[in-house]
């Protein structure tokens, strides 16, 4: 596979698009895993957007979604996942808001350490545990992304600001779905997954677990 990756790297972005159109889904996944593991092994923290990994993942998604058929069972499960992701984000947001309120309270009262702070929510999405048994599993690419490919990352803003993830006035049921969910509510998290170009309909339907992190950054500045 490495020779094939090297060959793709030598092409322009447009040529890469044309080249991968002839690969099977299995080949696209294997190349994505190899490239992702290469990035990880080299200590990459941020992968440039719109690079070769995006080309591979986007072609895979296009192929899978083109052949995807919505059944009533799939439709109901998709709605269940949409509601579940929003619910998890809401719980994480309440936890993060509480943490940020405490940090800002300390700053207002002249805390000796805190010069600044921020609190971020990060969410990762996992299939069933049995999927991750084998090394080189494609799901690692989706569920444990390097920065730059993460979905569900949100830094809290000013008090009272409603995150787009929780804005129920926005319904994301039209784009991507061709009328399948016209009478339903689809949350922003689903839109974010699909808009990333990495997740297909079938990938989202495979989600069984969600991991939510609330990450605090506490900054101190001293003149010495």
C-alpha cells in the first residue's frame, strides 16, 4: 500500500480525486488507515485539511452514501442517535459551564494563579467495542481523530450564549437527506458529522458509545 500512497502524493489534488475514484471502499479504508497511522507515528497533532486523507475519506463517504437505502428501522435509529448525541452534549455543556463559572469567579476575586482560562468540550464517537480488537481498524480513523479532523469540539463563549449544538430553532433535517426526515428534527451534531466529509450514513448508524471530555485550561503569567 505504501507505494500506492507515494503515487497518490505525487499527484495534484484534482488528480488524486480522479485516481481514488477507481478504488474499492475496502482499498480506500486500508489506505486511510495506513496514512493515519503514519501521521500518528510521526507525532502529528494537526493534519492539514483538504489533504490526501480527506480525499480518501470523502470518496469513501460518497461511495457508501450513494448506495445507501433508508428503511424505517434505519430512519428510527438515526433519529435516536441524533437525539442521543444532543443529550450527551447538553450534559457536557452543563458540566463545562459549571467549571467555567468557578474559574471566572476565581479570576474576578483576584486569584493569584489565574490570568486567563477557557473550557472546551470534546466528543468522540465509537462503534461497538468488538470493532476495535484488530490493529489497523478503520474505525480508529473516525473515532480517535487527530486535531484538524475532530468533530464535536466546542469552546465555551460568553455567559448566556447558546451553542449551535443546542439551538433547537435550527433543524438540520433537509441537507443530505432528500426528504427522508422532512417531518423530523435532526440536531446539529449529525450535521457536523456529515459536513466533516468523514462520516457516512452507515458510520453514524454504527455509533454505540459517545465519549465526552470537559477540558479546562488555566493560564498563569508571571514577570520574573
